């Protein structure tokens, strides 16, 4: 079972540069897609970027439930408990009222959680093969609890047979797959600070698996939220018994033990609720850092949620291109002094989506430029359609729609990514 622990301490410091000694950072939440077949040098199957899946991926609890060791989520073993398809409201209510294996906190998964099950290296169904322990997986679509932001009478669905993220009217009948969180949250206050001198903070590393974040604000009595805008002071991991860093003005240390889950699922961004028990009502998932993005002077942007680095220009080639040219152009790109750019895989590109926004579906106040509308918002990913290798997955930045559109010779926009691997 995954457990999260927070430890907080508040002291007074002075603003110095962000120096760290014996410290590394790890903010990657994006897991691999599952694709291992190579269709072109530099594609998803060639690079296999992202957090590796644990082995075994799933743990069958023997009581009708299954834990995904990648995300820490618990799913019902039976993927069609209601016995038939149902509308969106009934799907939410069924999960809210479900009592199974001693748990009564089941819910309809949000779009990110439902998509986390997909293995883009497989199809019919697009689920990991260990073999996976699930029964009666249905085709094509499962309801998520996430509403389409620009069309609130519609909700997002995930095709567990192929991997697409589509939407449909909430009165349509689709399948239901309940989920619950296995995360335990425990807060601890007054972490012992070993020493503090001239803005250098030293504390005892109480758990070598813990990730620490330095949070700050302008004064101890400030009522504003704590901020963590310094890139080097987020998700600090240290294997030494003593950790030493320089810190901003008034700060606290927040430590998180990741537990057995490699890639916990972030929130979708949806904050408006349309029914009790839906995504906007519950807002499950890893909280996004604030600010979400850090802009650099060399036309690149770091996503502090995932650790990925993106070009500030979301249409860097200036015009749409075919899939093969998209893969090659990113592989040969040199930008900001680095040459490890690539075409993002489907999970990496989809990780930018804010399902509480639209046109574009990116977090508010994002720093990106030229989020393209000329090709109906579609961007190529490096992930080939496992069921049809002549096609590849795209993400529509208007709203977060994930689909294959017919052929790799179609032309769509290109948004390079680096890091995170």
C-alpha cells in the first residue's frame, strides 16, 4: 500500500542562490506508455521514455480488488460490475453506493486515472499483459467522472480496447469501472532543524525514500499560500543522513515518502463539479505545484509537475508535418544548448492537458506561445497505434482529446520535449 507523509518546519532565512549539496531531484510522474515495438528511430518504442513499470504491475488482493503498483490505485477485479452499460449519472451513483471487500469509498475514476491503465503497446484490449488479473473488460468505452469543459452535457470516456480518450453526451450508455485511492495522508509538524546559518538550512533526513520540498512566503504571518517556485528546491532526494540547502526568505520543509507507487496520477485540473462524486467535486490526484511551469531565458519551459522540459514555442516548425518528419525534426533539434529533444510520447503530451480549461486545454497562465489552431489543435506524438501501425496517436490541445486520425502521412503540429527519461 502506498503511503504519503508530510513533515513541516518553519524558520526564518535570507534569500541566497539555490545551492544544494549531495542532493538530487526527481519530479517525474509520467510513466512509460508500454510501447516497445520500434517503427522509426527516435519514436516511442525506440526510446521508451518515462518511469518504468513495476514488476508485477498489478497485485491481485484475492478479494475482488486489484492494486496497480504503478499508480497506487485500487480497481475492482471485475471490469463490468453493473452488468451492463449505463449513463454517466448512473455510473457515478453506482460507484458512490458500492461497498466491496470492506471498502465503501469507491468512485468513478477521472479521465487521467482511467487512462493510466492503458498499455499503448497492445490493443483489444489495450491493457498490460502479465497476464493482467482483470475480468470482463468491455469494448469500447468506459465513463470517466470528468466533464468536457467546453461542452458540459458531455463527459470524457476512455477506450480500454484501443487507448483513445473521446467524449460523448452524458445520456449515452457506457461501461463502469470503479476505483479507489489507497493513499494514506499523515501530517507531522515541527521537523527538527539541525542548524540554520546565513540562509543555509540543514535538517535530519528521517527517511532516505523521502522527497523534500522547500516552500516559502514573504513572512511568517503572511496569510497567502506557501509557494515552491524555486526549481532546485522541489522534490529533493538525498541519501545522506543530513541534508543541507540554501533557502529563500521564510520557508518550511515538506517531505513525501513515495512508497511503492512509481507514478501516482496527477489531478486533471477540473475544479467545477457537475454532480456529487464527479471529478470536479472530489479532485483526486497529485496536487499540481504552484507555479506549474518555470520559464527560462533560452526559450524552454520546465513543467515542475513532471520534470519534463518543453520548447516555449508549441509549434516550433512553423507549419504542420507528417509523423516521420515530426520524429526526425525533433531528434535533430538543438535548442537551449541541449540536443536530447524528441517528439513526446502520448503520455508526455497528454500530461500538459488541463481538463478544466479549453481552447487551449493548458493550465491557466501557461508561458507557451503559438499553441497551434491551424491543424484543428492536433499535435503528433511518437506513439504508434498498436492496432494499426500505419497510424499514430495525436493529442488535441483544444480539449485533451486523444485519438488516431487515419494515417502517419497526415500533417499535424510538432511540440518537442526533453528530459524526464
